[in-house]
C-alpha cells in the first residue's frame, strides 16, 4: 500500500492509469522554463530523444514557478505526476521528500560522473544517492562597468574594505550613477543578496560536511556580513533598492545608472536587447571575502536538473533513457545557448562542445565565463541546501521573513544584530533546529 506521501500507482501494479501493460509509453515531461526560446528548445529536444526509443512518445508542458509546488505535489499524489521534470534544486528537494522520484545514479554514472561539476551533483545528493541530473548552471557574481573602473582608477576589489571604497569612489548621484546596488525585494531577491555576503564570510545555514544547523554557529561572523551589506547599501546604493526586484537592478545597470550589481548574468541578455553598447563594458568578479587573506568560502548559485518520477520499471527506464539522451554534449550546449552567460553548462563536455564554443555571445564573454567557472561554480550553495537536498530552501522562497528584516534594518528600524537574530530565530523554526 502506498504511504500517505507516496503516489498511488507506485510500482508495477498501480492504479494511476499508467501501470505497465507492455504497450506504448507516453511520457509526461514538465519544465519550469517558460521563456519561449528555452521552452521551445527543450520541447524539440525531448521529442527528438523520445523518437530514439521504440513505442515511446513525450508530451512537454511548461509549469510556471508560481504554481509549481502545489501543482507538482497534487499531481504526484494523484498518480499523475510527471515522468520527467526539469526544475530547480528546490523542486527536487520537495519531490524527494514526498517520495515521488527515484535516484538517478545510474544515469549519472553511465554519462560519466566526472563530467559533471561536482557542486551540482552535491546539491541534489541525499542519503548517499543522487536524485536529479544536473542540466545547466546558475551563478551569482558581481558585474561591473569596466569604463567607470578605468575612468576612476578603480581596481577589482579583493576585500570588503576595498569593495566599499570602490563603491564610494564610483558613486556619483549628481551624474546619475550609483556605486553598488543592494536590492532587498522581500520575495527571493533579499535572501539571494544576503546569502552572498554570508557565504563570502563562511556562514552557512547547515554545515556542508555534517548537515548540522550552523547559521548561528559564529554569530559574530553572521552579524559582520549583515552589517557590511547594510553599510554598502547606505554608502552607495539607491534608497529605493530596499524594495527592488531583479528587473529593477538589471535595468539600472544596463542603462548605465549603476556601477556594480550582483547578478546571475541576465544583464547580458538584457543589454543585448536594450543597450548593446554596454556589452563591451561589462566585467565580472566573485564577491570577495572580508579580507585579502580570507578567500570567500562560498557563493550563491543554483541550477536546473532533471528528476524522474516514481512509476513503474518500464516508464522509469524510458524516462531515464530520454534524460540520458538530452545530456549529450551538443544537445546540452544548445539548451544553454538559449540564454548564454545566464545559463552555463553543468558538464565539461557541453562546455567544450563546438555548439557552445561557437556561440557569438559565449565567444564575446569568454573571459567573464572563465572567471565564473573558476571562481563561482566550484563552490556554490543554495540557502538551506549546503549539505544537500533540504526543503528549507523552498520554505525560504515561499516566505518574506529575510527581506522583511533586512528592509527594516536598511530603514534604520533595526540594528544589524537585531535583523540577524530575527532571521536566525525564524530560520531555526523552519528548519526544526
């Protein structure tokens, strides 16, 4: 009998209408990619890969993030969940916790485990198993205007004091340019900004090695990171960034109104659309650690992954074969190229594919991509998932408590210590620590 968390129809004798009858298999494929270029590419490739198998077809459906979690859980529990889902690590954590998916170590090993960037396999690991196949990589770093750095004699900062000094030197409100955007939109943006500073100072929600709750293990370091972020905001960020979301700071940078922003590389595509002259002025560096002698111990990142729903042996085998096909280097590279720089290959073979390296944007940003691959991708974490899959990441993204506290501190209503204490208290409650 299926458990309360298990989808009916698990195994070979289920009652979900997809039990193995030895006939043709019609796979359901969900993706969170709703941008047309990405959604079209993944649909086309999935259909091509399905055709390689006898009596296998696939239907691809784009599921927006804002409805993903309830729709996914409801579908799995009713026995109508996707056979394959292309989603972020938070979606994988929720599905694994519900016992809706199966391990994919066989797919990873057959492809070649060493081909994957290790941090991306680690992110979807739990109980000694790999629960999703890394597709492509997200990353956050500092993007800066090279022309302004050159004009004011600013070097790439290698410590927090240098970063603050650079932001102040570049800050010129009279000419319409601010030194460094510190966005704190309550939903998603605030925790993404905050955790960059926490990780750079060696602060994690969970110890990456032991999995123990660690946000308050060294409160002084956590408060130091909180205070520095707020000092940077006060010194060189527009006051309205307290409530800014992604498009606000990306547009500000692309239009030339911001000297530095932390971003996932989406500014490249936006600049190509709105201000192509900016493209040659865009440089990149990883957010530094607090001192020159202290290298940043982590960076915020993420990625897209393929997970396989728990159904019956033949369906799971067909689904895994389709995923394996999609991970072929040229196909993986073509998916990444639908949003070049924003998306980077999660495998070395895709990064070396001529399909990837011949892309004009990739060639233009070769130096920046190499910096990201060297300094960001090997050490990225997702808040709450530093030790592998954990549903805390989804809980953080479904609430606004991080942003609410940081906004209050930025407005002067709380001290950095109070903001951290409040965030830590709620984080411990959500984590059950």
